[in-house]
């Protein structure tokens, strides 16, 4: 199994004031498609956790031509394009019902052993289940992200129970949501995030004060 697809429709609760799906909604479409492919390949969340194993997202690189609108029907596809030691690299595409590409993304994930508290090499049987040849040598590089000397004025967020995912960490989409909350509303009305480069540096957990700029940086 190389390419996996899901069909989606933009719901009212996923749109912004412009009646477009938010960046978080698009990220959720991508993540849901990735998780469903893992389940279909026989290495879903439950099976891995039973073995003390999880995937941890480290990077997003996202480029959008436009964001889908309310009630628009979508096709989201993903494939694991490369395994490299303990890393997995995924590609995504999101299309409208006319098969036009609305956006693309690449992500990097770490295969992590909870019992040993460290990354571990991806087993050959998992690579085979996803239809990936361990000898594939696709070149994937994420852009370097510059950091500012300060992030004032910023916003503070308290981690809520609803932010926590199956890894018992704040879900990756929440960091992007927090960051965008700090952008003035007039900017949101006039522009949309055409590209996002996200690098996750440290996980946030429940009852952990999270400040913009502490655990992720974005351009």
C-alpha cells in the first residue's frame, strides 16, 4: 500500500470568518488520513501502544494554493515516501472535487520506544507494510527556521485536557492554533497562511504553561 486516500467535506465548525477551512482543519485532514493509513496497514495506534511504541511528529512543511470552503468536498491523499533510521517522511496532497490540487505538505515523524525512552529504528516489516523500499533514497529537506530575539507582545495558553492526544502530549495542530491566535484579526481577514514551516522542539503536557515561541517556531 503506497498511496492512501480519504474523502472529506468541510464542516461549519471548521471554517473561519471567511467561510474557509482553517489551517488547523487542513492539518487535521492530513493527520486523520495518516492515522487511517496506519490502521489499514496493520500498524495502528492501538497495536503500537500495546508494544510501547509511538510516532512523534517533528516537522511540517505546508504549501497551500487556497483553503477549501464550507461544504466543499475534498480528497486527501498521503504516502510514506521514505524511512531513514528512526525517521518516517510523509507526503500529503489535498484536492477539490475537480481534482485540482489545493495544497501539499511533507512531514517528518520519529519512531519512539516509550519503555526505553528513546527513538528506535523502524522495523523492516513496517516499511514493507507501507509499501516502502528501505533502499529508497528520496531527498527530503526541511527549511531552516530563523528565531527572533524576542516574541513580545506574546500570548500565554494553559494546556487543557481537550488539547491532549493519544501520546498524552498536546496535539500538533494546537501549537499552530495558538500561534495564529496571536496574529491580529485584520491580518487574518486580508491574508491566509500560504506556507507554513513548523518544527516541534519540545512536547507540552497537561498543567504546563505554554508560551508562544517556547516550543515551536514558525515562518
